[in-house]
C-alpha cells in the first residue's frame, strides 16, 4: 500500500508540474495588460504615433538601462510622440515583435525584436523591455541594452 501511495503522489506531482497543466489553467489575471502592450505594438508596426498615444499615460516615462546607469529618454506623451515620429522618419521600414511575454501584476516583460532595412540589408536586434501598466495605460517602460 505504501508503494501505491508514493506512486500516486509522484504521478500527481508530475501532472501538476507539467507544462500542459500550466497552459490549460486560467489565463493570467493581467491579460488586459498584455492587450495594452500588444495593441501598442500593433500601432507601432503601423507607424501610427497618434494611435500609440492611446496606450500611454499622459506622463509616460521611457527609461534606457545600461549596466549601472539609467537614462530617462522621455517624460510625457507629447515628447514620446515626437520621438517616435522622428524615429519612423529615420527608419521607414521598421517593424517589431514581442517574444516571451511574461506578466507579473502591473508589469509586462518581453523581448522586443525590431527589424528594418539599412543600405539594402536586413537588420535586427533584440532588447528586454519591461512595461508598467497603470489604469490600462503604459506609465513607464524600461529598455535594456540591445543584443
């Protein structure tokens, strides 16, 4: 009987820890936060800085991280809008995707992978990005150095 109990407990633990058990569970409570980030990315891919603004807090902050340094790039929706308009003019072929999206409460983390054409050559890089979502809008986001 003891062997059967150990076997049963082992099977239960394996089933509970399997990747399928996690995938079949309820969606993350912060699913709306993922929708904010994917909506923002869709607007980015359309080069629509005006529509992107719908996903930002009025005082959105963009922070770049490098080693022990953090540099604030923008601190308002207008400033971010202006940065992106200039960016889309400089990189008219850019599009981006999010990979490995993870949710932790108000934070959505992903690997962002932009691609673009430069001098006839396809270019790409990736960066870890962390978005803080407050009241359904991106309040802050941090970019780690590109790889």
